[in-house]
């Protein structure tokens, strides 16, 4: 007997939100309970202990995770996160989102994710290198160019990926650049990877606005989260003629109703490490930023910032999700009821994994593309994916998120069904 899909309710966790989104897609697609359970459950996961000898000689113990949610369409693909908040359910949720994201933009990957429960700001570079190398050694049986490919995420960067690649390669006896993406150019990284997620966010925002006959140069934008994705997205929005009126980071924010001087803001952040204290605007907190009277709101920080409380105060006509899982299931329903268009994370921020795919292809071929080639291919892939999602939304009367989830889940389910069950 087929079990009904789980009801769409507010969930306090990223995993609850991810499962609610899947349940809605399964309901739209009419899949049975068995297939639903397979799609909701990670294929495999590992938890490892990571002892660290600190620079002062003391020992600390950390816990690391790697989850491969689905590998029916290809090897696992997903970032490695270092944050004090990392726990198994967060990693499972992010791995699940990666599965649908790769399918939506037609990449031959499944979804994976990794994390270590550590605040990287409290540790030296040499200590983080030792954590990374031990973590990589512990999960080595699960990863590889044909198994699971890592990339940077919150708290990690291209140097982290270089350590991952070197540790894996040293243990295999030869250099294997394709085991990780988002690496420095000198060790097999790709041109355009650093800004790829941000460019993808702007490409999808432009496409969503164009559907309503609006140009980027006509809109006011607020960006919550001024990290690796949000800072570059802010620059690209400004370069496209949009008026960026507010930005924020974990320490606070800044606003200027007539528009921020983005080059000056970027210089301030480079000098101080935060947008706080920028002389070209007034102070603002993260919650207030979400409720500003702007056209486009870009949540580019962490999960769950738009929830049942904050969603009701959003004034933007478009929300473009640069972060993973920034909108809870209940908030999504509230935004839809209010007629606010949400460009979902599994589409809007897929530019990073698209160019990670390009890096993996280049590494496997040992042939490197120009930055122009990469940016053209990224734009083409993002706009094609957006067009497919928008068409499904229009013809079936769905939101962009529900349409994107339907496409992603259907493609993964088809791979499951075609491959069959073993044994």
C-alpha cells in the first residue's frame, strides 16, 4: 500500500526542510512509498574521528562526516564544510540538495557532502592542514575521481582542496587532480571556479527578471551574506547596473538607500574583514535587511534565514537563493501565498558545481579551457536549466522550486528505475 507524502510543515532543521521539499515533489510525480524512501535515504555515509595535535602540543578530537546521498547518475559531488554547527543531519540535508541540483543542471553526478565540526577561525593554518589531511585519510575508501569529488564550502577554500588532492595523491603514489575541485590553478584548478556560483546567481536572477520584462539595471538589490558567494554576486549585480542598497555578514550590515559604492565596499572588506564600519552607509542588522523595500533579495549566508517569522516581512518581489537551504518549507509556502517569486537554491546557486564539473572534465583530460570558454559554457548551462524549470512551472502551474524539484527528482528516479535493483 502506498504511503501518503509527508505533510508540508515548518521544520526546525535543514534536513526537515529538504525532506519536506522531496515529499512535495514525490506527491506531484505520483511515486510510491518505496521509491520515496529510497530517494530520501543516503546511499552511504561515514563518521570519522579526527585527532589534532595542536601547535602547542595539546590534543583535541573532532568529528568528521561524509554522506553520499545518491550515486545513480554518477559519482558523488559535494563540498566540504568546516563549521562549529556541522552535524550529521545538516550534512545529509546538503547531500540531498546536491543530488537534485546536479540533476537539474544535467550533470553526470550524484549528491554528496562532507563536514567537520570545527570553528576554523580558532585554529592556525598548519592545524587546519593537519585536520584536512587526517580527515581525507580517514574517508579515503569513499572518495576518488570516479567515486566522490570534493569542493570548497563554508570554512574551506582552494588551499583546503589542494591538501585533499595531495593527501589522496600521495597515498595512491601519483598525482590525481580530479579527486577535488575548486583547487588553485597551479595544481589543476579551473579558471572561473572562484566566482562561478556568484555568476550563476546573477544569470538566473537576470532570467527571472526578464520573464517579467524587467532588466537588472532597473532593480534594487539586498544581499544577506557577504562571503565567497555574496561578495562576488554583489560585484556582478553592480556591474550589471543594479543598485545594491544593502549587504550584511555574520558581524552586521550596512545600507544606503541610494546605493552602495560597491568597489569602495569591497576595498573596506579586504582591509577590515567585514562590511561593518563602512563609511558609505548606515548600520543594519541581518533580520532588518531581509525586510527591506527592495526588488531582489539574495540570501547568500546559511540555512533557514527565511522562516515562518521572517518570510512575512519580506518586501522583495524576487528572492534568489545564493545559499543552500535559506528558506524553510513553511516560509516557502508563505512567500508563494504572497506572490513572491523564489528562484530556488538547486537552480540559482548551481554555477559552482557546473564549473566544478568543468574542472573535473579538464583534469581528466589534462586539457585546460580559457576563462571565456568557461564563462560562456556556464551561462549557457544556467540559462538552459532556468528555461526548462520556468517552462515546467508555467505549463504545470507550479512554483519555480516545485518545478526544479520535480525535474531533479524525476531524473534521479528515472536513473534508479532504469538501472534496477541489485540483487
